[in-house]
C-alpha cells in the first residue's frame, strides 16, 4: 500500500478559504477574504464636554489606531456612545474621521450634499420641548467599512461639531447631580478585514 507523504492537503472549496490538513493530522483554516485579522478597541470612560461652536473638535480619548498588514485590506470601524447637552435647544453633529500620514479626513462617512444641511456621520441634537436637556443622554452609533489603501498606521477619531447650544457632552447627561443622571462609556473599535 502506498504511503502519502505530504505536508499539507487542501480541501477543495470556493474562493480562497481552505481547510488545511497538516501532516500531523491537525487542521487549520487558511485566511481568506472576509477574515478578521486583528481587532483594536478603545473604551473611553471619562466624560467630555465642550463649549466650542461653529468648528469641529476631537472628542478627547475617543480614538483608535490600527496598522493594516496589507494595503488591499479594509478596516471595519464602529463607534458608539451617548451624547448630552446643557442647553434645551441644541444642534450638533458627530463625525467618524480618519487620520493618515498626518492628514485628517472628516468626510469618509458622511451623508450626501442636500440643500444647506450639514453633512455628518451621526446627529447629536437635543430639543426637549422646553424641558431640561441637561438630564437627557441619547445614544449614537455607526459602523463603516473603510479602504485606507495603506500599511501605515491609521487613526480613527470621533469629532463633534456644535452649531447651537452648549455645553455639549459625550459620555452621559450634562447634569450629574443625582442617581437619575447617567455616565456611559464611549467605544471605538477597528477591525482589519482581509481582502
């Protein structure tokens, strides 16, 4: 009877996803398109507040850096948290931004041009019908598949642009006076996805 001397046997399958039978009898799954190669996450627990209006500012600590292993791979970025405001009539926008080779791009995941509306990734406005917005925190979240086309380090940041009404906050209600008010973490996660 013939003896098969082989290091690996590949099971026939579609695409580049193969089950590899090793000589010692163990199996491994060859990486292929869609596989998650690495995951990096930042959890920001601290509260952020700004009184800046009319220009975007970085939300301190809400950023994550990932270095792709191949320029053809994609980066799946997700961000979630809660925003608040101390003003009862406030309008703000949130942006998922990419920083690559010293250049910041705020337009990687924004809505289309429409009239004079603000193009943004997420909304962060509070109108509490004459009530107290400082006691309200609303959820925001997004997920975006980016193609940075690089093997250099890529940083993704959360930014806020307040048009009207401050102080605007990320991380919970603006008011922290009693147990009816909340503090929440902000999450930003980057996953490298094989092309």
